[in-house]
C-alpha cells in the first residue's frame, strides 16, 4: 500500500479528506502542522502530499519549500488545498514552492480523488521501474562478478607467481596451478592444508604472528619465508596479501601471492659473503691466515666442507679444512694426507692445479667416487664423509696456479650449479688478488728495504743505463761528489763526471753480481781533486757503479810513505854519525889526539840528542793524535818565556844568524797556557826560522796584546814559503824542501805539533810572507785573567814541590 500525507491544522478538514480518499484503499498519514509534516516525511515514504496553505507558524508555502530542499523528498508531488487565497499571486507562489496542483474549496471529491489516484499510480509505476532496474543491475553485477572472477582466475593462472585467495578468517579458498605444481598436491589438499605444514620450522612462528596481526587489523600482509617444495628442498618466497572490503569497510576476501625470491636471496647472500670475504682477505698480508679464515667463513654459508690447498716449495700442502663437526674434520685431514704432494698428479684437487680450470660436479655418483679414489681406504673415507656435490676453483696469479679452493656439499643436501660455481670463481679471484697483493707487497718491501740500505751505505752508488744516462744516485754519492740528485738524474754521465770516458776505459765492469775489481782514479769534483775507488757491475739495463772516496786514505798513505822516507832519512843521519864516531873511537890500531877524541865524543852526544829529539817529536805527535797528552793551563809570563827561548837558541846559533826580542811594549799580559808546551811552540818556530835562513839574517820575536789574546810574532829573513804551500806547512810530515835540496833536514812534525799544542789552549797559529823576504809566523794565546786564591795556592804548592 502507498502512503498519502494529509497536512491541515484543522481536524475537520483532515476528516473530510479522509472520507474523500478512503475509496482508494491506501494508507493515510496525518499532520496538523508543517513541522509535524516534516517529521512524518523523515519516517515514511510518501506517494503524494495534500497540503493546506493557511497554517500557523509554518504555512504551506514554507513547508513545501523545505520539502523540496531535501534530496529524498524533493520529487514527491504536492497538491495545495485551500478555501482562500485565490488570487494569482498566491497561485503563482504555490507553484513556485513546488506544487503540482492548486485546488480551491469547495472542490469536487471525485476530481480530487482522481488526481490523487493518478499520482499514486505514477508512484507505483516508478517504484516498479526502480525494482526492475535494481534487479537488472543485480543481474548485470552478478554477470560482471562472474566475468571478473573468471578473468581473475585466468590472470592468476597466467602469473608466474603462486596466487591464492582466502576467506575473511584467513582460510584458503583458492590457489592457482603454480601452487599445485610447486607442492605437487591437488587443489582440495592444498586449500584444506594451507601453508602451515610446508613452511620452514624456523620461519613458522614469525609467519603465524604476522598473518594473525593482518587478520586482526585488516592491514596488508607481507613476509619472507621458506616453503618446502615437492623435492623436500626449501626455497625463499616473498608472500603478500591485501584485503578486499565491501561498502561498509568489512574485509570480504584476501588476495595473496607467493613470489620465489630464492635467486635474489642467494645473490644477496653471495654478495654479502663476497663483501665479508673481501674484508677478511684484505685484513692482512699473510695470505695463509686470510685463506684459512676464508674457509671458516664458507662453512656452512655456501658449503658443508671447505678446503684450501696451496703449492709451496714445489709441494702441495693442505692449508685449511673446515666443517662444523670436528670429528669429520679429522677424517678430512686424513683424506688430505692421502693425496699426493706432487701438484701435477692426476687425482683429487691437484686435477684443478694441473688444468688450471674450475671443476663442477653437481652430483657425486658412486662411479665418480671410484674414478677419484686412489685406494680402498680413500674411497671409504669419502663415503663416510657423505660428499654429494663438489666445486674446485684454482688460485691463479700472474698466469700461474698457486692453489685450489674446494667446496663440498654433504648433509645439507644442496646441489651446486653454474651460479654457485660463478660465486666460487669470484671468490677465488679475490683470494688470488690477495695472494698477489701479498707477493707484490713483499716485493715492494724488499725493494724498499734495498732502497733504504742503498741510502744508508757509505759507498756511493749510481746506475748508468745503456744510453749513458744516470738513473740512480744515492745519498752517499751526493755527499762524496757534492752533486745532488736533481743535478744528476736524467743527465749523461759524461756531463756529470768530466773525464768519464777515460775512467770507463780503465774501470773493468763485470757481467754478473759478485766481487768486482776496483780502480782508484782522480776526479775533479767541486773544484778539488778527489781520489775515488770505483767498480762496476753490468746487467741488461745498464751498469751499476759503486765508489768510495779514498782521498783521505790516499793522503794517509802518502803521509805514511813520507813518514817512512823522512824518519828513515832523519834517523839514518844521526845513527850514521854516532856509528862512525863510535867505530873510530873503538879502533885499537888508531891513536887519536885528545882534540879528535873529544870531537868524536861531542858528535856522539849531539847526534844522540838529535836522535832523541826526533823520537820525542814522533811520540808527541802520536800522543796528540790519540788525545793522551796532558795539559796544565796556568798564567805564564809571556815576555820572560820568549826571552828564555831566545837565550837557549843563542847557545847553538850558526854564523850569520842573529836572534833578538823586540823591546816593543813591555807591559804584556800574562797568557793562559801550559808553560812547557808553549815553550816548545816558540822553540819550534825560532829553530825553523834559524834553519830556513841558511844565508844568515835576523830572527826577531815580538810580543803585543791583541784583544783577548797575546800575539807572538816570529820574523825571519830566510827562504820564505811560497803562497801555494802556506796552507799545507802545518800538515804532518810536510816540508817546504822535502828533497832537502837546500840541505835543510827535519821530520816535518814541528809545525804540526805547534798547531796542535796551540789549538789545545784555544789559540791559533798562521803564517804570512815577509815584506822583503823570509816568513812571519803569528801565534795568539788567550790572555790570562787574575788567578784566584786557590790557583795561587796550587801554584805555590807546585813551586815548592
């Protein structure tokens, strides 16, 4: 039945309308005001509204406008029923408010009933059409659902992944053919059993927790887990599921997929393993340690067994064997000991050594074991260890195979394939690089050590290539020649060492390392002559020369020769005189006059004294060289000391020689020196002045203050000293007249001793040419300060002693 809403504030009007519409046999709803009419419309569906215009508070027009504003009621036909307001403005306002008709009282009941019946019929037909449309829509939706489900199933079957759906409670209701093929089960079995029985035990607790969490919250599900396939092996899968909801937001279905990510996981694990292996291999340059650590890392991540064999000293040695079971490790070591040490043997891991190529055995069959077995015990050991699959990869550096890394699968049941072999080969390349780096580092260290040794040796070393260019110049070569590397390297040896061609012609060069004959030659270096002892060794890239500066040794050798020559000559003369005089005195057949007898004795005494002086000079020079000469520094009267030296010289002056002390300045400071040693210095200078004045002349000694020093000056009019010789006269055994062409003898030690004695008291001595002829020697000795009371007491004590 259809609802008709009657709205009038007067009950009698509502009763009249009820009587008119009763024959229609429809449900009548009553409202006494506009507000009540709106409440009725909120509770009921209405086919037509009969609305009074004149009502208190909310009149008919306002009520109609509110009805038309609501989406649900705006299409309900409204018939205004009124006894007043017949003017056109009210009629127009009624139609504007949404009325479909405007009926004035009094009206014909049949007409009103007919109009209402039309709207009722229209309403019923409209509802019928809506029901038909909804039914058609439901049929179309059902067809669409069926087609969508078929399409979904088609797509699910076409997918390479495992596709499944589940009920809102999580129970499976559909799996595609990929699932059935993977688990080798029927549709009903798999839907009934679900995933619990085929999930890896280690992954099951986390999987159940995540799935229950998704069911409770209605959120998407994602997880990585291992699923056991028909051959009992586990593979990693990425499982995802998303919920499908209805209009009320309720989960009505779960759509999920299982994607095989075993290859990705294996690649990630392999990459992670390679990174860790690279870090291990790079952690030390001791490749034996790092390779053993690498074998330990491989178990059980990529193998049940790992073994490293290395060729050392021409023999094959097992560097490491790894397994989680120590008992099996012992068996494996026993197995390794049964392999031959010869790397070229044809059985076992040496096969990879011999061929230099990787070996992959996916499944070790009994026939394969028999081929590898060297004896029955070897075969039994391999059987007991349970080898199933094998990979062997060579360790190759610089084109040579140095070892083998072996990986064996046993109790895990894994089977090695090309991807596993690629991983093993990559690992072997990294290990080979580590071995090569260790070898290169050792070579670099050896070269660096050789370079350090080369820099620290005292001999100069340089390399001349086959084109005559200097390629190496060590530190000692720089020091000896005063030529830096920058000046030398890259230049021709003829430019660096003038006269090299002549030297090279004289220097024998050996063709191999070993003792080489050295040649001593003079070279002009840094503006002076240096004597070098040089030898060379030739090789493919040029010649390595080693040299020593023997200038000092040569000078010492020259000094030694001079000493032998001088001393032998100087000693021979007095000895000959003493020997001759003694022989003459000893002759019995010869009667000597008293005068001759006394003369011979005088000669013996004089020559003995001369001989003693020579020996004393030699001993004193030796003490000076060794630093054993004692020194007693004290204030000395310089003028008194000089006067006493001249007094002693006058006792044996040759004819024509006069010695004198320049009166000059009388008040000369005392000097700080060893009085005896200073006396010897002045005596040597005066004796030399007399000796080197064979033509006679004056020898004068002068004293004068010179700042903090007292200067002694000895001037003669003798032979003089050539300017070129003045820098050498203080050398040991050096004499201006070495061949004694002028009849002047001597050991050449006097001036050397004088220089050393002066140096010991922080003085200095030098020579200058005289204005006219002869020489001028200067000696400066530090002036003495006033002695302390202690010094005076020590002086008095020495005097009394």
